[in-house]
C-alpha cells in the first residue's frame, strides 16, 4: 500500500498504527517525537474524569460551579458563564464531543481545585499508563511551553480509554449530544460518517500542532487505532488516518487474542479535604489512637483487648461481614474480591485499595475493642454510580479493614446522585479509628453520627 506523501501534511509529522486487541505496532513514523498534542490532551482529562466517577470521587450529577478562569478559556468552547452551575456529565460530553476548552478546564478544577494541580495529576497518570514522553501543563491542550506528547503515547492513551472505561467509550462516537445548555456536534463527525467501522475517538488542532487525530475503527473481530500529528487540514488529516486504518486492517491478523492493557492503580486526590463528620453536636477534639509502639522484627503482632460480651458478638459477626451480601446475590463478587485481595497481598505495600503489609521498620497501631457501648455510629466510604459498585466497595473495605469493622452492618443507601456505601452499628471510637485508617490509605471516609 502506498502512503500519502509527506508534502501533503504539515510538519512536524508523526504517525502510529496498532492492533488494539494486542497492542502490536503495525506502523510508526516519527512516533517518539515530542510534539504539541492540541486537544488530544482532552483524552487524558476525560480518562481522569471517568476514573474519578468510577471510584466515587465525584458523581456524574454533581453540580460544578464554573470559575472565571474556566469561563474565559478561548474557543472552542461550550459558552459557560462565571458562577454558572452545570452537571459534571455535561462537562464530559462537551469536552469529548465539542472539544470545549471551558468544559475541560472546569473538569480539572472540579477534581483538583485548580488547573495547575490537575495538570500535575494528568502527568502523573500519564506516567502510570506508560506514557513516558508526555508532560501536561493544562487540561485542554492549547499551546503552552512544555505541554508535549508523542504519537506513541497518545495511541497508548486511546487504547486505555477503550479498554479501561468501555462503558464511557461510546461518547466518542456520538455525532451530536446535549451538553446541558445546548446541543453540540462532534468535531470528528466527518471521519465517523465517511469511514466504515470508525467509532472515535478525538481530534485536535492548534496552529503549532497542526491537525491531529487519534481514531479507532472496528471491523468484525479486528480493531485498529491510528494516530496522526501534524495534518495540514481536516480533509488531509482524515484522508491520512483513513489510509493508516486501511493499512492496519491489511496487516492485522483476522483473529488475535485480546490482551487488554493493565489499568493503573487509582490514586485519590492528595489535596482532597480530610474526612468530615456529619450530624454531630460537637467535633472530636482529641485523638483516640493509642500511642504507637515499634515492631520487633519477625515477631508476630499482638493485639491487646479486653474480652467483653460486645467483643464476643463482634467476633461472631466477622464471618458474616465477609460472607454475606447486602441485597443481591454477591457470590461472584465475593470470589473476585477475595482473589483481588489475595493477589494484592503479595505486591509492594502502599496500594490504596488494600491494607499495606506491615514492614519491620514501621510502627503498628494497636487498638482495643471499644467497651463504651452505644453502637449508633457509622461511616460512609463513598458514593457510587450503581448499587453493585457500592456493594463491591463495601465488601472489599470489610475484607481490608476487619480489625475495626467487625460486627458492623453494610448498608447501601440510594440517593438522588448515587448510592452511598455505609457501615453502620459502630461505636464512635471505632468509627473514628476506621475512618482515620481508611483515610491514611487515601480512601474516602467520613463519620455518620446518631441522628439528632
């Protein structure tokens, strides 16, 4: 197959074609050159947005207040106004379909408080995905010193969007969508309409970058991802991408095992406010954590606790915490979650979703079973988009934090914006200790006090 001559494209030019099923590179040209990604940047903004929703950091129905900075972003934009409130889902739609700069900035500010902090999170996430030559300085992709990526890195990001968040991937194929204040058209609609099997994903253009595009197409069992940096126009870029997709389908085997990429570990916002207590008359002013003592290397940890009827009941209920489901048949979830915990246990300490293994040089927090009674307290460990997700998080949290959650009741509470995952039936001391331990692992947690 004869490729289009480079003179038809603006310099600098780069391209990459992969078999999306296996990640195998089928064609590359200047793929590791660090170039301006333009609005391909929004792929990372959206990846983190999907990640945040999936992990309960924010809800699709959260109302986001638009800052002066976000509202002042240059076009392409949705037309957001300073002080306006709009649901997070509409910001996602506008950024993905319209490639709206104001919406992308608002997403970053909603998750990290400022665009600069969000850009740092973007770069950190890029490194976790294996995008080794990418550095982000903003959420939208407008030209900025040091804001650079490569065709290889953006192709990798496109593959992660496809496999890590398949439930959201369809947004990139919409010819148009409602974005809260108006209907917006897809910047990639010409290729979507012209190329058989094309279903996404993202365009980009600035004067410094030229016309960029990461595109995916599926025919039968085959799926190809092609990336172009540096097109001279929308038409020439689309023609080049179509040519590269054809090349990919020609070179890819008809059947190949799907080897999905490994999603990075979720890291919650390091700058997020500490857990809060709700429905309380007074705030807790003193820590109830016992003074830590150093571990003796290779010595088994010893927990000091006074045997009480309440403690015995808690011990008897421990098996129920692990084995029972809230309201649906959770046998498959239990099996999967136990496997995940066991697998994570042999990895390095510090993983946010799993209790870190104690190292000899680290102090052990030794706590006692509360004898004060009054098990009218609870904790909330996040709000999730589905009941299944909330129940799964409750189960995994119970497995990871059995020392403080023994005997508690797992309860999913439906709210207008999602499903709250709660543990109820705790003493105030136990609820406080559980929250502090979970927050230390960057897991969302706040105390729920007795109704006043």
